[in-house]
C-alpha cells in the first residue's frame, strides 16, 4: 500500500500542473500524456492492484511529458 500511496501522492490535475509550470516563468508550456501510470495497469500481478481492476484509471492517473521555453 505504501508504494501506491507514493505513486500518486502529491498528484495534481494536468491543468493545475500546467498552471504551476507557467507560473514559474516558462512560456509555451505543452503537456503530453504519455501512458497510464504503472501503478494502475490492468496487467499487474499485484493482488492489491487487482482489487481495482474493475475501475478504469487509464485516463485518470497518467505519466506526462512537459516542455516549455525559459
């Protein structure tokens, strides 16, 4: 359970994250959704994760790639 808490602790919405990056002074910030987070994939062998296999986290907990110009 500690790994799952660590996986998503401090997570924010993509739009909120983009605002934080822009407020740091970066311009032309682009956020690209990369993939579902590895802690919520349906292929897991982890019994804890399998308890949530009936929920679709595919577009909810994702890894992102962020670019911007300083």
